[in-house]
C-alpha cells in the first residue's frame, strides 16, 4: 500500500496552518507565538537562545518572533543581569491571558484532530511524529 506520507504530511500541515492563521486573524496569537508562550509558561525568564532552541528556530526567526510578541504585549524582554549582551524573556499579564485562551483553543483543536481515532491509534501517530525529530535533526546552517 502506498501511503504517500510526505504528501499527506505536507498537505495536512498546510491546511492546519491556514486554519490556525484564520483563527489568529480573529484575535488569537500565531502558532509561533503560542509556542513561545507555552515555553515561557514553564521557563519564565529564559534566555532568548534557550527559547530558540526549544522552538527549533534560528536567531533571525527568533528575533522576529520576540519582536512581534513584545509589540503585541505578550512578553517583555530584559537584558540579562550577568551578561548584558543577551536577553531574558518574561510573560506579561496579557501573555498569560493569551496563554489561557490558547490552551482552551488547542484543547478544541486536539479534540478535532483526534476525532474518530482510538487512543492507541493516536499514540502511534504521536510516536511517529515525535520520531521525525530524531530521524531529521535540525540542520546547522553553518555546516551546509
């Protein structure tokens, strides 16, 4: 049986991305901002490069994400007290409120994504998707 996994993964990702963007346009946070909010909820005050590593972003992408999240009032950026060249990121009150809304929205989305599948089937899908990170580690652009 030909599962066309790459095709199905790409189409599914694009449709999910467009669906998420439509919700963002209706007043939500972007998927990238949501990732940052979730990371900071457990790592408030993290260094920018720690957040970038957790989100699998390179410096330019992380810089833009932090700039947009800061302009949106979701986070605050402060210079590290021991090394003024680096920044630490903190959730704001608005960021915590947005995080609560995002968690609720993601619960609905996860329910929609898993509808019609058994828990064991979803376990297999989750394991397969997680394995992609190990099979295809982040490519260091300097080594290309």
